[in-house]
């Protein structure tokens, strides 16, 4: 009996996210389960966001961002070489954490695999990964760089 049926891997395409995705592939092979690669784009309108002067948001068109990120997901899917990988892209005006958790519940995910974002500001794990770890209704695997301490 498999421990997991559906594994969700969140990615920002950083080196550590590729390590996390490869770890998820190993687990997926062991359990013969479906793997989903998810990238979330936080896209806020500059003219309506009160924090626009504090943060540097994406100003590219949603269509251009979507095309570019779908291509990157397809490249990552090819690099992972696992036959049962689905890719998903979400563009949201909410936080990436919120969208990842919503996606996981909507798609009956058993395990979410996360890695720290390169620019995380809350602890070593990053604010999105930390939020997922503390709020998910399923199991979460937090993958760290080799040799990274608490």
C-alpha cells in the first residue's frame, strides 16, 4: 500500500527547489504516485496596492508571465524524467502560501514538498514554506540545502 497518492511540489525554479523536486520524484517512484509541479505568481496591480512603494511586484502582463512560466515548468518536467507529472500555474492576487494551500486541498494532495525561497525573510525556511508547513491539512516535507542548520 502506498503512503502517498498525489505529491505537490511547489517551485520558484531555484536550485534548492530543483533538489526538492528530485527528492519528490524519488518518493513518487517508490509509491508509484502522481506528481504535480506548481508555480504561483503573485501578481498585484501596482496602482491599487498600498504596498507598491515597499515591494517590487511583477509588472509584466499576466499573459507574458504565464507563457514564460509554463515554458519553465515544462523544462523542469522534462529534466525530472518521471512519467506521471502534471504541471500547474496559478496567478493570484493573494499570497503564494494561500494559493498553494487552496490548490492542495482542491486537488486532494497527500504531501506538499517545499523548499526555502531564495529571498525568504522569516527564518531559514522562508515565509511561504513556513506558512505551508504550519497550515497544511496534509503532510509537508521541507527540503533544505545539504549542511543547512536550524
